[in-house]
C-alpha cells in the first residue's frame, strides 16, 4: 500500500470541498467580511497534511462505504483542527508568531480577527455537517454532530487545552504524575479529534456499532501514537518535547510501536478495504523516523 | 397576557436544563477542568433575561407544540449568546471589565480561560442539539443545527461582530451610509440569533414550512426592534448609542413600533397559542419605556 499515492489521490477531494465551502461564504448572496474570509483561509491554504480528513475518508472505505460519504466530516474536522490552531497560537495562550513557516493568524491580521476566524471555523464545521443531508442520512449526520462536538468541547479539545496551559504554568510534580497528566492532555487535545474523524467517517458510511467501537479504540491509539511521533520530531529538531523529558526517547518509540500494534489489531481481518486506514496509521506514528 | 408571569413560569425550566447540562460536564465520569467549568457558568448564573430561550419555547407553543420540544434549542441559544458576550468582552475586542455589574469572564478568570470557555459553550450548544434525540426527531434536530450554525457563524453573529469592530474603528462616512451599515450589523449580531431561537423552536415542534417562514420574518423584525430598544435604554442611561446619534430618538421609537406591528402581522390569526410569543415581542421592543 503506497500511502503517499493514496493521500495524493484523496487530498484534492478534500481541498476542493473546503474551497467550495469557503467560496460559498465569501462569494454568496450575503458575503462575509473580506478580512474574516481571509483569516479563515489563512491556515487552510496552504494547509497541513490533511491527515484527519484523509483518515475520515479511509475509515468510510474500511467499513465498505464510499469515501465520499465522509467528505462533509472531512471538511468539518479540518475546520475544527484549524480553529484550534488559531486559538492556541493567540498571545494569551501559546503566543506563537509563526506556524508552518508563515505568520500566525493574529500576526497576519489582528488578534480580534483571529479569535473571530476561529469562532467562525468552529461554527461552520457544524454547518457543513448539517448541510445538504438527505432525509435518510439525518440520524447518522446527527450522531456525527454529537461525536464531533463531544470530541471538540469541554470534555475533549477545549478541556485538554485548559489543562495543557495549567500544566505548562505549574511545571512541578513527580515524573510519574506529570506523565499521566500529559497522557490525559494528549488524549483530549489530539486523540479526540482523530476519534471524531475515524469513528465519524465510518458512521457516515453506515458502520455497525461493533465496527464503530473498534474504530474508536483504533483512533484513540493512533491519536496518542501520532502525538508521540510529533514529540519525537520536535526532539530531533532540538525543540522541547516534554513527554520525552519524562520518559526518554527509546521508551517513547517503543510505546508508539505498541500503540500501533494494538490499533492494527482492532481492525485485523477487515480485509483489503481497510488497507488505506492501516497504512495511514503506520504513517501517522512512524513518519520521518 | 401577563408576560412576566409567563416568563417566571418558563425560565425555571430553562435554568434547570442549563444547570443539568453544566453539571453533566463538571461532575460526569470524565470531569472537565474546574476553572473551565467555573468560567462557563460565570455569566449563566446569575444570567440575563433568558429572552432567546423563552422565545424558543413560546414559538414551539405558537405552532401547537409543547414548549418542551424546544428546550434543547433553548439551552443551545443561551450557550451561543453567552459565548458571544464572553468573546465580545475580551481585551482585543470591546475590552469590557464589567458585564451586568460583575467582572467579565477574562477579569474573573484570565484571558485564555475566557477564550476557551467561549469556545466550549459554542461547541456544547451543538452537543445539546444532537444529544438525546429520538430517531424520528433526527431530521428536525439536524435542520436546527443548520439554522443555529448559519445564524451564529460567518454569515451571522461572527460576521456582524467583525463588521462592528471595523465600523467602530472607521468612524466615518455619511449618516445614511452609517445607518445602513449599522442595520446590517444588527441584523447579524442580534436578529440572527432571535431567528434561530424562534424559527428553530417552531421547527422542533414540527411547524410546516409556511409557518417557519412567517416566524423567520417575525424574528428578524423582533430582533432589530430589540436592538433599537437596547439603544434607547443606553440613551436613557447616558451611554453612547450610535444608531440614535444617526437617527434621533423619536425616529428610532417610531421605527421600533413599526417593526413590532409588522412582526405581529406575520402571526395574525394564529390564535391563543401564539399569545405568549406576541407578548414577548411587545416586551422585547417596548421594555422599560
């Protein structure tokens, strides 16, 4: 399975869907303010790896559905991911001037516009999920609204960020306690959105409850493994990577491999259709090592 | 129709539903960070007039449904309204230290917590709408997710706030141009959420498309009239009220009365069931004059 080829084929579908959504807002009958449109686009084009939306599509395929069933969710999770980056970069949070080598949104525009662009992307994520659904799809779409809001809200992404800021500020406690707190933060800041993408993508493709539950566990492990991989890349580049200071690089690598193995075990025997999802899990956890 | 008695009867239903939702987040199996829970509650208890949720309930009744059908939306619109106040008060926006005589959220907590509490309330609004729906309700709930996200997003609340900040910063243009721009801002910052509340409440009660459309027009007029009433109250208290400086107090009062008359015309002949909604419209537009 050539994961790069799979991604190269799927990413344009996602990019076109994101583009169409932003165009509809910026150039519709009631256009949005141009500064807002610009700030919403800023981190989306050029964007990141689109890993979450590609996984949503692959999860739909893994349960026998068409990738296109998960496309609204692909757009929605990329909007939520982007909003979280914009707000995390704000002066009152991580105070970052650069992201992916370009000015952060509050630097390229201003702070108020950055807060509001994040707010708009979060809100539009739910609009995308609700929009254009057939009557017969309504209950699946609504289930995914629930999953995405739970993953993104106080119990998920937002709660994880609150604890992350408190963790950075405190800087004390035993290594064991700190490692446990970091794991809980990563589960909410990173793994929750992987879960919404993967379990949600399969849900939109009509997966049964057993497969949904297996993919929820798969996504949890892949999300944590992805975060460890991120920390290892930061360590290579000399940046602080706090879980590694607590755990050591070899332990982290072994831990990530164990998570990958357990994740792949969840979807063992799912056949060829699940091969892209397996390949993406390996890519997410082993990339550039 | 005693509007005060109607509100006194309905508000406890809404308060209990909001309380139950916040309690579920703060004290569930996976509890949220306590600072986040506190910041999310801060402007909700004690809260405001709960006008939007009461209107959602009254709209459900106006089309022959039970008020309870609109309760999830009542919670959701109060969450969205509260999130918008928290973010509008931030130092990078209106920089307000007080709201309803108490410290704003970024003063009572800190700026990062205020941004995140707003984010969480916005996200939970959609969780409330998705949660606990019967299979048979799914397409109505999804329609309301669409309505609320459209009203709250780049085309509605958020876009209105972006233009409002630009309007305050610019401070130039002819009186006519400025009045037209302010009207467009009020339509998005205020009327859009009234529309989501009222049209959405009726939608959840199973209203037909004709009644939904009439209530959308009703809500638009009531929302603009409510904003004018707010400006008139600010003028009484000596605060700046920009539309009045452009238009004059008598013109504003006449304009608000005309909007009320047109709104009531939209639901003429709807009988006793619509009486609470009529009374709330009068209250919203004529309060304390």
